[in-house]
């Protein structure tokens, strides 16, 4: 059974930082591309950042230069370092793992950026 468990969310002030983690189990982690998505209230889910099995990264324009995605295959964990957070980064953040036709999601974790 595949599980993706997000952690590290919470409330942070504008300009602050958070690091999200997603621990995976039940899959061959190193074979999967991993991604973070987010969904703000009243909006569609959007891709934030993706890292391939080979380590190639891409980011949404809105987070380039502020967020960094990384992975530790030995720990089967993907991270999202979020710096210079803005109120518009407030959303539920979801971890995603995909490989060919296999596509898995975590339950999401809330990040709130507010005074």
C-alpha cells in the first residue's frame, strides 16, 4: 500500500520560511518523479515544483527563486523549502508521486501565511 505523508506545514508570517517534507512508503521511490501541488481556497490545484527521478527540477513561475524542491532517495522523502513566503502562498500543499501510469497523492497539509 502506497502512502505519502506530508509534514511541516503551519502558520508563518510573511517573509518567513517553512520546509515541507513528504515521506513515501510502499513504492520504489527512486523510480518516481515527485512533485508538490497546492490548492488555495476557491482555486484549482496547481503545480508548485517537480523533481524527476534523475534530479531535474522545474517550478511554477510564482515560486521561482523562493522555493526549492529536493529529494533524499535513501530516506524516500521529498522536501519543499519555502522562503520569502507571501500571503498568496497560503494553500493546502499536496505531495505527488508518479511513474508512467501510477499516480499517488498525499492527503495534504495546510500552509497559512499571515500576520
